């Protein structure tokens, strides 16, 4: 079997992304419009896939049926082909919220006023919506939310922990958006970017009842030494920032459809590998932990396959997803990179040029951290080529500067925004 490892791994990434595009998955799950003259349809939403979801919905919605609404997406994440005509798409900052996101969130919440039981609200929710739909709880400012968000991102907290804090400091997340829509019927269409696909965690669950509490949020902030503004700490301590809970009558009768998930994308990639004559094994779509450590564990598995044919026979592809974390050293400015490239650099150092092992790790939204790259490719020659260029892999890893390792090698993956988001994608090819 003759394989081009780079081309194959890139193909698997592209297949995983394509399987989660809203244009492919959304139309089949749309509810029927209200009867003519009996109600209106309002579309509300936020996330990195928001622009593409709005486009897909408008294209599939009957031309004669009324339609209006507002969706917030990340800057640069409106797909080619023009903005929707009947739905407004607003761009804002991610992962740290900005004034544009605040203003759009205020307008979005205002659109829920006056809804009736005859009205239909379709909420389009995808990963990134938590930062994009930023509306601080009473007494908090945008600056407060920005400071807490930055601290959470650098803390090493899991996405579930971060979103527990975010929703309790919000006036719109943690089920509050759905509660504001009462008594209208709400249908939520979601694209998952979190391990386990918990809808209460995706974008901090703006339309989903929240089982976590203010006390939970305080424990998380204490665990990761998050310095809360006085108003935030007071609101959490008193319970004033509590979210709608399961059983809340304002959320009764609401429905939710999961359009795409990390597992679906990993299975699509596995099928593509098998079509090339390769065995494909999906480890899990829920892998969490420190990126460099997870990279080392994947390397150990790949090395066992390469050297002993255990637990899988070679040639094969090993796939995994989830959301790893990068804990930034306190008091030290991080370099360039993100979860995917840090995973790969940890993997590279553990493999030490193991023959026959190639890997790709990338975020399915097209952005790894804050750089323009989605991730990178790792080859058996990566460390040797880096040393020839005078690069110190361990020093770059310690500085969280993993992109500066892969960029001079020409191995960064830069697809641009993909207009969807089903979290981390990792593929190891062992030949």
C-alpha cells in the first residue's frame, strides 16, 4: 500500500469538518412554520457556526413564511455567498468578549419581548456562543466579564468548569434566553463542541436548564484562583445570580436537536480511512487533560502499535476528539500556539522521531487558540528538522510557543474559518 501520510491526514480532517457543516445537516431538522396568521418565527443564536447556520436555515425556510431574527458569530466567520437577507448576522470577538458582542446580545434579548404562545423561536447554538453572547449579570460590567474570561482561559479549567462560571455571571446564558422567550415555543438546533455533548455546557446553555449552582461557580473560582470582581463574588455568594433549574415551567415543552457532534465527525473520518484500506480506531470523543500530557499518552499508544503491533495492527489510523487544556504559567506571557499544536509538540518529544508515525491535530473551527492556524502536522523527521534550524522543542513547549516550532518547518495547518465547530480533531497514522 502506497500512502501519502500528509495528504491522507489532511483528507481525514477535511472529512470530519465537512460532515459537520450546517448546510449539510440543518435543513432536515427544521420545524414547520406556524400556521399563516397564527404566529411568527424568530431566529436567535450565537456561535462560531452561527453565520453558516443562519444561511442554511434561511435557504431552507419557505419563502412565503415570515422569518426574522439575529445571530452572533465570530469576526470573519460569515461564509462566502453573502449574508442572509431575512436574518441579521452580527460579528463579535472570541474568545474574550467585546463591546460588539455586548451590544448584539442586548438587542438579541430585546427581541424576545412580546412573544406569544403562537410564536416559534428557533435558537441556533454552537461552540463559541458563550463569549459571543456576552451580557453581564446585573451589577457587572463588560470589563468584569473580560477579566474573568481571560483568567479562566489561562487557568487550565475544563470547558464545563469555565461555562459554569460564565453562565452564572450572565444575564442571558444558563437557560435565561429560553426563559425570556416564554410563552413562545422554543426549538434549539445545536452543534456540539464539548466532551459528552452536554447541551447545558455548549455555549453555556442559553436555552437549557442549568443544574449547576452559584456555589459550584464559587468553588471553581477558588480551585483555579480566579480573582473575582467584588460584585461578582457578592452575586454568587448570595445566590442572586442563580440560573433557571430543571423543571422551570418557563422552559416546559421546549425541544432540542443535536445536529452535529464530535463523535459523528470522528466516525466520518474513520469511514474515510477505511475507504483507503486502513483500519481505523476511534479512541474517544471526550478526551480532556493537559494538552502536552495527552500528546505524550497518544505517543505511547502509537509507539506500541509501531513496535509491537499492539493493541492495534499496523497500518492503522487512531482518532480522538474532546477538548484538552493549556495551563499558562502564572506571571509568564504565553507564546503562539494553542491546544492542538501543544498536543503535537508534546507528542513529538515523546515519540523522538519514531519511524512510521505521522500525526495531525487541529481545531475543527479552523482556529487553534488565537493564531490563524487550526493546528499542525507531525512527521518522524519533525524534531530533526527543527534541530537543524536551531529550534529547542522543549523550551518552546515550556513557553507555550508551539506554533513557533511548526511554522518554520512549514507544517502549520491554516485552512481558515471552517464555519462549524465540533472541537479538537486528532489523527495518528502508523504505517
